[in-house]
């Protein structure tokens, strides 16, 4: 990011089910830390997950989508 933006992280199963989400408002840099738990606080299973990072600045949205493998 080059300026402060509202940023969200969403993690999905390969079937498209939302596992985890988090948001940060007005950030220009930083990290999201996912402890391999779902939104209910339970550990997730090993497997492949899809993540989507969305940054919104001045009504313009930028996306980054990729996959991660989790082995527990």
C-alpha cells in the first residue's frame, strides 16, 4: 500500500466456505496473523485454503487472491 486504506483478509476452503475473516482500518502497512483457527476459534484441518486480501482506498478496491497449504 502507498497510503492508508481499509484492508480485509478472508480465508476460504476450496469448496468456497468462509473459514476466517479479519479487518484493519486505515493502515498503510502491517500484517495479518492467522493462527489456523476458524472464526469460532476451533483449529482448522490440514489442506489447501484460498485467501483474498482486499484493500479499499477512495472507493477503489484492489484484490490479491492466492492459495496456501496448511499442514498441521
